[in-house]
C-alpha cells in the first residue's frame, strides 16, 4: 500500500517550531525513516527515487530499521548500494549467522555482538562526525523509557542500540547507560529531526501499517498445512522466530504499540510517504525486492509534492543512481 500525505505543516504544529527561513534560500530537507523490521527495506526504494530526481537531503533521522538504513545512507552509500546490502540478508543462514544466543537468556535471547560486528564491516569505527551527512539515531533509555537521540560518538553501537528489540536483543550499554529499541519511544523520528534545528522541512517515510491493516494469513500458527512438509513442521516446533512462536509474538507486540505512536509523529511532518506492505512477517528479508519496489512506487506517487517542498523544478531530469 503506497500513499502520500502532504500536511502543509505550519510552524507551530510540532513540539519544536522551525526557525524562520530566508525566502531566497531553498528549504533544507530532512528525511525521517520509521522502524519496521524487514518492512523498513522500503526506505531504500524511497531513497533511490529521491536521488534519481535530484532531491537534496540535508539531514537524516532513523529509528530501528530506519536507523540501520539511514545510518548506511548517511555514511555515503547510495540507493543502489543499499539495495546490494539488503540482498546479503536474503539467505536464512545469513540471518542466523547474526544470532549469538545469550545463555541464560535473562535479559534477551540475542547478545547482539555479531550484529555489531556486521555493522562494523560497513561502518568501521566511524563516528557521527565522520559521516558525510548529519545523522540522528533514535534509541530508548531502559531506565524510564525516555527517548535518546544519538548524534555523537560511535555510529555502529548507536544503530545497534536503536535495533535492540526488548526481550529479543540484550539492552545495549553506551556510555554507561542501557538502551533498547528506539521504536519504544519514537518509531517515526520526526520530532527528533525537528529539534536539531538543521532542517526547514521534513519528509517522513512510514512503513508501519495502521492497527488492523495487517492480518495474519491464518488464525493458527501452522495454518493446518505443516503436515505436508516435515521441514516446516520441525521449523515450527524448534525455531523461536517461526510465525506464531515466542520471538515472533514479542516482535509483533512491539510493532503493535509502535503503530499507534507513529501516527502521532506523522502528523508533525510536512510530507508523509506511506510505503506499507500487507505482508505480516517482520523478518521477511528474502522479499527485499518487493519492499524496495513498494518504496519506489510510494515515493514516485509523491514526486510532485516532494519537488514543491524541496524547491526543485519539475523539469529536473531524473537520473539513475550510480
């Protein structure tokens, strides 16, 4: 489901007002990328369309999967390179290679060390100051569940903190403070970006469905068909991530609460691009191409509004990212 909402933002609609802008200067555009698990791969399609149409982006904010995609984008990867990165998550064995079990699972099932190592393969030891483009990464302090916006220090550990799903990934310690998934506090980081004072207008990209939009394919976890495949039966019984099992339920519950928060944040943006897939599984990374195409379609449907917001002429020749 792709949709575009131009909210005609007034300066007082959000928590922090935009500063007055020089009318002779093009507005500084910020992009806020929502959480959403595998659905967040749709952000890549939006990024590709922005790049192909010469839309200048001054700053990026991201939460959870949006922090992953946004951080990689801010590090200098273009939309096509981000798509290549997404393709590495296709194989199930690649996803399982990121799982380092916490034994005993007292605070989460996954320690997160392997995820951090994978982030460092692309980002290295870069700090926020090293990034070509300003990037703001949203996480949640475990003590008090208040939002934190990272914009200093190590980038990889900040993204890991934003990705740390409660109950699944062990809370991430950064500068002596424990953090969990940014989606708990601000799944669509519009206000986080607004409060920086670095942008004049905000394009929000939301991949989370509204409550009730996504339905499971079956009322029972096995859909009554697992008997046809011994491997599917074994997967359902042994894989905690399988549909309807513990970790899938934990992630689904977290996503459910974020669906409600995201609508409130979206109302504070100037333009909302909705790239929402009906597919229910949050870790469905093998369908990365479908998500990216959905993001492209959503952004293309919003191009007239995006160009107007950014002060870019409609006659600007589209180009392919290289």
